[in-house]
C-alpha cells in the first residue's frame, strides 16, 4: 500500500507543469550580439547616406535653372563665295572650288597663268642651264599642287561644315532640353555625340594646319632658290673677277672711243 501511494505521488508530480525556468547569462554571446547589432546599424546608415548622395548626384541642372540660357544665338555661318551676278564673273569656277572642293584643280587652273611647254627648250640648253630651268619648273609644280590641295580641302571643310553646323544645333537642342525623364544612357549618348563632333573639328583643324605648312614649305623653297641664285652670282663674280674686270674695262673703253654726240 505504501508503494502504491509513492508511485501515484510521483506520477502526479511529474504531470504537473513547471512554471519556474532557470536564466542562463553568457557574457561572450551577449557581447557578440551587441557588436553585430551595432555593425548592422552602421551599415544601414551608410547605405542610406549613399542612396541619398546618388539621388542628389542624379539630379539634373534643369531642376534648379533653365538650360536655355546656355544656347548660343546667331551662330556664325560658313562663308559662301559663290554669288550670282557679275560680281565674280571671271572667278566663278575658283569660287565654286572654295565652296565645294575641286580635286582636279580645274578652278585654280582657270584663273592662273599657264606655263608654256618647256620640253623643246630643255633639249637645246646646256646641262647647267637645264638644271636651273628644271628647278624653276619644279617650284611652279609644287606651288600649283599646294594651292590645289589647299583649295580642295578648304572647299570640303566649308561644305561639310554646313552639315556639321546642323548637327551641332541638334545636339545643342538635346543638351539644353529641360526634361527630367531622360535616363543616364541618354545623357551619355549626348556626351558621346559631343566627343565625336569635337574629334571631327580637330581633324578639320589639322587639315587646315597641314595646308598652311605646305604653303610655308613652298615659300621656303622659293626663298632658298632666290638666295642660292644671288650667292651663285656672287661666287661667279669672285671667281672670274679678273676676266670680268678686263671685259668691263675693254667694253667701257670701246664705248668711250666710239661714242659720238648725237
């Protein structure tokens, strides 16, 4: 009987729910959780600041002011030389070459003095004289080539410049558009278009400078030929001064002896 009572009491005691729980405190786990929470809070704040900065950087200038004030009114146009009427009656072909280009050089040849065929004269000249004449003819050919090339480049640049001006005007309208709906890709496309136009303009500037250099080279050759001819004359005078003085004296004496009052 006693055993039965103890068994029943044990069963009843186990079946009764326990409301008391033991609290376990681990300082290492608590410190780790505190550090993790603080780090996550810092990361959240940094991301919020980055998001705010990106939104501020993405704001277009048109949100604060109008972009129309950056437009350039009355842009200078390319000069046109091809006028109707009797103003340029005899230089119409060359004016057209300055406007549109002339690869063959017909416009320049139409307004320049032609050179007589020197093939027959070269065959009758001495070697020294032939060498001098060939040098002078080469200078003329160089000058003609430089002028024709520069004229063609100028005409092509002027003709293409009018179309380039239309492209710049279109880009200006797109850049000064106050719409806020444009994406970053659209803005980058505008930057790429501006870079392309700038590259074309640099190419045109280099072509113009190249034509100027060619003209300077031809002028330099003309100057050298002139100085060389003057120096050759001086050297010849020093080399043959005795014969020249004798001939001058003989010629002057003969002139004085044979001179009569008219």
